[in-house]
C-alpha cells in the first residue's frame, strides 16, 4: 500500500561534514556477491535513501555499517573513525531501528530503554529515558510490555531506543513498513526533526517511493549489489526520462544494465 504524502519535500540542510563514508565495499558469500564495490557517503543533517529491489544488497550494506557483518573488502568510516580499526569508537556514534529486529517483547518500554541505555553507556540514563518517553509520546506505555504494543507504538519505542545515545549516524531499515498513513507521517516528522538538528545524518531504506520523495534529500539506487544511480529524488526520474520515482524504481529493477550504461 502506498502512503499518501502531502508535504512538498524536505528542507535542504547543506551537509557540513560526512557522518558516514563507505568506500569500495564488497561482501561475497562464496560465489554470491551481495554487495559489489559500493561507495557513498551521508552528510550531517542529511537523510539519504538507500533504494533497490528485493535482494539488491541494502540490508547487507546496512549490516556491514552496523558492524554486524564483516566486509569481504572495502572500508567504512563513521565520521572520521575507521570501523575496522576502532570498532567501539565507531559504533558508539551509531544506532539503528529495523522492523525485523523488534525489542524484547517481555520487557516493558522503560525496561527496554534502560537495558539498551546501559549497553550504550548513556550518562544520566533515567533523565534521558524520561526525555525520550516524552518526545516519542510513550509516557503512558512506560510500564507496558513491548510485546503487546501495536506496530506503530513499537516503532516509536524502537526509534526512542535508537536515539538513546544521541547517534551521529542513524540507520533505519524500512522504519514505516506496516504503519498506517497517519503513524507513518508522524514517524517521518520525527526523523526529519532529528536530521534538521544538524548533529546527525540518516541512512534510510524504504520501498515506499512517495515517502522517499517526501523525506530524503538524496537517494542511492542499488541493484545486484551495485549503486546504479544517485541524486535528488525529485529530479532524478526526469533526468532518466521517467515520470516518477516509482517508474524509475521499476526500471532499475527490470533493466538495471540499461541504466548502468546510460
Ligand atoms: N548469508 C547469506 N548467504 C548467502 N547469500 C546471502 C546471505 N545474505 C544475503 N545473501 C544474498 O545477498 C543478496 C542481497 O541480500 P540483501 O538482504 O542485502 O538484499 P536487500 O536489498 O536488503 O533485499 P530486501 O529488499 O528483500 O530486504 C541476496 O541475493 C541474498 O540472497
């Protein structure tokens, strides 16, 4: 289902510096190359959409940036910190939320935030949790077990968890999947607000092209493990003779080689 979007696109905040630099990143599983020499960056204050059909290599890329998967080759810098050499220093500037990675359902909202806050070594944790409960409209769910919350409520908790350590790089894998349009819009507003503060940048995957056009300053189209196209989601379709981002997406999925040659 497509979420209708009414706003006219994100306010461009010129990136002042890079929060993520990925260079010649590659991940192979035997003969299967999931990510094939990908290079890109994310600026501070910028929301970058990582797009592509199923199996393009988006999640593999995100998992390497998160330090969950080890690249076969290539480098990842979070701000100026090399993930391979200074793993803890790099990862303490990062956080993420993904639908396939729900928080433990038997813990309450407050307990989940406390556990993750302790893992991240958040200072003045009780005050930070109170702040996030307020910010993400979760005060009334503070003592509710996460497992009984609705999808939208769970997404808000996942985002609150992702903000605990005030990350400079926020990775979001389909954060609005399965949310109703009003809740999805609310989540987009919160992420836009995070980026507009100018302390961090966002790498976002989504299959909802209307949402991407609404939120992302820049998009990267992946196919078969490579970045084929990069640009402003509002002008990129026209540059490739397509009427909309959705049409361009379908072209990338169906005829990646034609676009690669273009
Ligand atoms: N552990 C693995 N072993 C072998 N192949 C893998 C492994 N993990 C991923 N792949 C393959 O790598 C490719 C990229 O997968 P990935 O999950 O990164 O794609 P994706 O773009 O995130 O797709 P989706 O939109 O469906 O989530 C796929 O062809 C997948 O089958």
